[in-house]
C-alpha cells in the first residue's frame, strides 16, 4: 500500500479507504476539466473476437489480419504486434495448441483473459517480464470478488469456466476455487475497452483504475487510447475530493440504475443523484413512464390512488390501465415481428416496423422517454447505412434532444452525437449548421478525449475545413 501511495502521489492522487465504499482514489491537487488524472496499461486484455468479428491481439485492429498458424485462435495485423505479444502468447499458444479443434471453439474472450492472467503471473514470477507496483498480480489478489453474493447458477457457471481454464493450462498447483474467484473478480473489476467512438473492442483489467468508485454524477470519465486507459476530469475537481466514474450507462431512473449496479457490482449507489427522492419520481415518470393524452400538455403521469390508471401531474387528465396495456401489447407484437425480420438486406421492412413502434411510443411515452430515444437511435443507424442522409439528419437531431436530457455536458455520448450530426449536415451542404454541431462536438470531446488522438485531430480538421468552406461561400457571394 505504501509503495502504491508513493507512485500515485506523483500524479496528485492518494489511495484511501472509506468505511462504506472500501478503497477509493482521492485527489491531492486540483484537476481542471479535460486534465488527465490517470493513465494505465492493462495487466491483461483480450479483443472481443467471435465467429463474425476478429481483431488483432496487439492493437485490436480489424483489417489485414492473419491467424496464428499454430494455435489457430489468435489474430495479428502484422509482425510488429506479433512480436510485442510473443512472450505471453508463446505460452498461451502452446496451451491452446494442445486442445482438439472443437474445444478451441469453446475458448471465449473471458476464458482467454483468465488464461492470460495466470500466464502473466507465471512470467512475472519467473522474471521473464518485469513487475512494477502498478503492474503486479498482487493487485489482482487485492480485488474484491463478491463470491458470497453470487447465486447458485452463477457459481456453477464460474466453476465450469474454471474447469476449462484448468484443462487448458494443465497446472496442478492452481486450484479451481481460486480460478472461479478470479472470474468473479474480473466480472466486477474488468473494463470494456472501447474505441474513440465508444464501440466495444475488448476487455482489460486495469488494477489502479478499478480502485475508482462509481457515481451516477461522475466527475471523471474513462476512455481508451488503443489499449491504454485514460481517466480525465470532466469538471473542476478540488484537492481532497474523491475521483468517480460511471460503471454503467447513466441514462435511466434511479431504480433502473440501482438495479443494474446491484446485479453486476453488488452495491447500492448513494451518490447525490440517487438520493433525490422526489426528483427521481418525476424523472422516472418522464424517462420510463407515460405521456399525457393531451398533445398540448407536456406533463408526466403517476398512478392514481386506486391503481386504475395514471393521472397527469400537470393538467389532471387520466389514462386508463387498459389503454396503456393495449398500446404496450401492440409495441411488443411489432417488436417480436421485427426480431424475425433481421435478415441481411431487409432494411425497408425493418425501418417500417421501427417507425410503427416509434408511432406507438410517441402516443404512449413521454417525449423524453428512453425507449423512444433508443428506437430513434436504431432508425438513425439504419438510415445512415442506407445513405438516406436527410431523414438520418432529422433523427440525429431528435436523439440529440434526448441526449441533452439524459447525458448532461460534457458527456462523450452527447459529443459523439453532435459529431455525427455535424458530418451529416456538412454532407448535405448545410455548412453553417455543420459548424455549430462540430463546434459543440469539439467543446465536449476535447474534455473527454483530449486533443492528441487521431480521432480528435480528424474532428478538429473537419471543423477547420467547414470554416474554410463557409468563408469561401461568403466571399463568393460578395463577388
């Protein structure tokens, strides 16, 4: 602990223990919005490869890949990544190569992550690779497993996964209970590695980052540059404050967020957002409840005292349970039909079904409903794939209105949606609108992503080009 304190102290941080939270990360200096609080490489990580998607083990790239000729499991984009991973993969390759071809298909990213965890420990113990204070298996041992909180079904699953890891490694000295406990630790402490647009690429264990606690109103954000984790301040954080990030998507009512946190992380959040009882009743009714029947009213509905319907809290108009149930059943039926219409190239039918769902949700749900926002997100995605840019722009602007409600600035998802909007506007020739959207994107994403990544340089270049185009258009008019 003392060695760790010495390491983080240089970065203006301190590790502390809080009775109700356990370990946490505190600041020993002020941090400004956009300032890097912490960077860390993963102790272990794997790409989220599947039967349809493959990524390089070294850099997570998905192009120009070649499969390892020996194990036939791992992919590389070239010799540089293959060499950088060789010390660890040499042992992994030998273990995987012993498996029958059918058994290799059972080696999921989660199984590989655990195998690599033990192989890295072995290499560090035998001093083939260096060990540092923040890059050590000791950190893994200190993580909380929550094994006692798991139900029987989850325990059985971890036991089965532990058996497979034991079978792959064939090391008599490690016991199954320890492997199962480590699976539970990874479930609570590993992070999804995303690209700059927050698309998931893989999973990694970042021991120091795992010390940072959750808040539904976080003062920091976790992003990734390649496989490196970067924690940046999203607001001014004074000296002595606790650093917090969001473990989950914070769009949703307190009940929804608490349920997600309890199921995956086994704690009840007591952040400022979660303890505002009245505000949450209203917020839940808006985000996850129903709208007033009067289109001119923007009120939210609560159940009446007799539980026979829902009363608008603004105008007093009542909606019956039967009416609500009827529309919900219609939405469910169309959603079931949509699931059966997901074959490739079936875009037109899928769009039609999504628009039917959207129409019913607009009749039933509050305009700021999350379920309505998710439907419009899907429509935006399909319309962009089809190149229907005008309608895509209309839906992008609709989702931004929803994002502004559930993702307060500076949230990376809001910034990315402004970026998408700006690109579509520019494509359609709406240069002035594009400048406004791209400017908003830069204002947010320079805080959450920094300014040095290729992604941010491309965004800022697009904004400069849009300004140049607007200036040219203006000068052409003057002539």
